[in-house]
């Protein structure tokens, strides 16, 4: 009996040791697996989910290159342009870009005071001036004979002599390699009375005096003074009403190619 009891106790002890060994092994395996799992951040308040904190991105060491500076494009002849609501343009053709800025102001007896600021794309040794052929502005100008008087020409603040100060026919003036110059003059013979119409109503046509530059050189036009309207007769019918703004400063809404830079101006002539 005593030997049977001893055997039972031995078997029970062996069973207990096996159970202890199994539990120890399971705990060890669980501990190893838990070491490989990502550490979870604390749960956000009010939610039942556990979020994992993402790794912060490493800062880039590549320097940021600023975008290249852009240069305003020169408007193409015939292209509509933005115009200043008041005053004369401060940039554009004749000022900051190759082209002509022509400012026209009515004077007395149907004449006009005109200035032309000219900026060329390359140097020139000859300035060529000529009165415009105004018949293209309409049949009423077939007999027009424009003449520019009191013509002043200068570059870099230095005057250049214009023979007799008059341009009634083409004239070539030698200069010493210039790219910019300014003209100032009074033009007569460009105004016809409108018939039939109200008393003193007239129509004038004006075009730049400068000639023999690239044919597509853009021309910006400003009409200053008391006028009734400005049109561009060489544009399509839908585009001919080209004046924008209000007196005393009406601008043409697009740059015109030099060869076609003709504007018609409607006005009332002053009382004698």
C-alpha cells in the first residue's frame, strides 16, 4: 500500500512540473512577441481607438530654387492692351519697349499738336520723316495735304536739326547711332468739316510722322483734349470703335502696326 501511494505521489508531482513548464513556456513566448509590436500612443480622449504615432519626416536638404523672373511680353500689333485709366502711359511701346507712343491734342483752326516718343529695336543712323497718306482714312481725306511745322527732334536731351523745322515731303535726317528719340510738332491740313452736320463739327485723321522703321513696330495712341470720339478706320468694322476712357484722355484700346497707325478724331472746331 505504501509503495502504491508513493507512485501516485510521484506521478502527481511529475504532472505538476509539466504544467508549470508549459505555463512558463507560454509566458516566455508571449513576452518575446510583445517586444516586437509597435508602441501605441495613448488613446485620444473621447474615442475608443488606439492610434499609432507616425514617424516625423526628415527635413529635406535640397535647396529650394526660386522661380525665374518673368519679363512682360511686348503686345503684338493689333493686340488689345490694358490702358491706364488716367494720365499718360508709363510703360509700353516707345517707353519701355520698342515702338512709338503718339500723343495727339487738338489745337486751333483744326490743327493738332503731336508728340512721338520712339524706341527702336536696334540702332539707326538715319531718321526718316514723312507726312502720312491720309486717303486710307476715308474718301473725305483724298485731297488732304498734311504739313508738319515747328518740328523738333531730340535724343538724350540733345536737339537734332530738322531743315526749316518743316516736313511737307519725305526727309532723311542723319544721326549718330541712336535707338531712342522724340518728335514734337504741329500738323495742319488733316481736318475736314463734316457735311451735312451741326455747325463746327469736323473730322480729322492723324498718323505718325516717323517712317522707315520696321513695319510692325507697335504704336500706342493717346488723344488728349476736348474731342467727341476716336476711331481706327483701318481695322475691321467691328473693331473700328477703338477709343476707351473719357475726355480729356482717350486711349486706343490696342497697339497698331506703324504702317496702319491711322486714327480718326471727331471734334467741334473752336468758334472764331
